[in-house]
C-alpha cells in the first residue's frame, strides 16, 4: 500500500473519530462505539504493518510540511514525456492527444462552490495541472504557474430535447460548441 492509500485510510478513520496509537509496538484503536464496521476492521487488519510503519515514521498527516509546496521559478527543462507532448503539438497543432474527454450527467443539485473549491485544491496540489510548455529558438521549456487557478465553465443542456442533449454535450466537451 502506498503513502497516498495509507493517508486515505487514515483520513477515513479520522473522519469517524477513530484514533490509531502505538502501544509497545502494537497498533491500538480508540473509536466511538459502532464506528468500526467489519469492512473497516478488515482494511485495518490487512494494512496493520503499513499503519504501524506510518505511525513510527516522523511524518504525520497533520504535519504542515507533509505535502509541502516546492516553489519553481522561471523556465525549467522539459522531461522526455513533456518533450513528446510538445513534439505532437508541433506535428498536429492544437490537438489534445493525451486528454480524455467526458461529460457527466448530474441529477439533482450541484454545489458549484464546493466543486470549484475541489478543483482549486486539486490544481494547487498537482503542479502538472499548472504547467505549460513553451518554446524558444526551437527548443521546448516548461513553466509552472503557482498562481494559475482553474476556471469552471458550466453548460446546461437541460432545456434541449433529450435526443439532442448527448450530442450537444459531446460537442461542448470536444470544443466544437
């Protein structure tokens, strides 16, 4: 199990007010009554060694430095994968060869503010979502924009006849709207 999966499990436990402790090298749980179901018991048991190792390490989930921001100023050299993307754009400009397009039909209410906060948090955490590839003198370079935030664009196709909704959503997602 990787650190991200351990963190997910630890966050789930924290959300249920379940606390893990080491007691003489053994894993102990302190949980409200009924908080630990059979599935959670199995997850904890199957990941006991990883949880113990994580608790023994100096890195804690609450430590503000755990996922620390590394400032990257100016132009940086491209990786091989970035160079490949740049090359594909040179051959076929404007195409999104590695993007996966999809539309989501949402029934019921959507908390747009929560969705936007989630996208901003995701963008701040993953610098690849804030990276652009440029070119100077025929050579590519990358730049990571620490201040770039995603723009959420909403298209509502509810007023269209049901037969047209999917095709219009597809045109919008592919950029032909």
